[in-house]
C-alpha cells in the first residue's frame, strides 16, 4: 500500500478504512455511497435508499456526471490515477 488511502481519507467527506475509502454524497433527490478499493484500484457506486440503511450497487452510467467528476478529482488529488473511476468490474 502506498498511502493513497490515507491521503484520500483526509479529503473532505472521505473516510479511510484499511485498504478502502468511502464518501457519501447527497444530491437533490439521490444519495450515494462511493467506495474506492486500493488493492483492485476500482470505484464502486451504491445508491442509498431513503431509510439510509439500504444500499444497492449501481452502474456508473446511472450516476450523475457531477458526482463522477468530483470522484475523479478527489482520486487525482490523492495521487490515484483518476482513470480508475472509469474501469468496469
């Protein structure tokens, strides 16, 4: 591990947890949880239901562009290649 998780965790809203980091995003009507996993260099998007307890994984093509842009900017700020945000699982 190169410390990028700790750097990402220091950014606004992000929380680091071992080999992963997570941020929560609230748009006008939608709530998302976004996770970055360092070992596989991938980003997962979860849409959070209104109860705040239930989340389902969603494809990145359903995620609003401003959120995807913010995630790429945050990855870049943490020294992580922002193109990993576009990787398919």
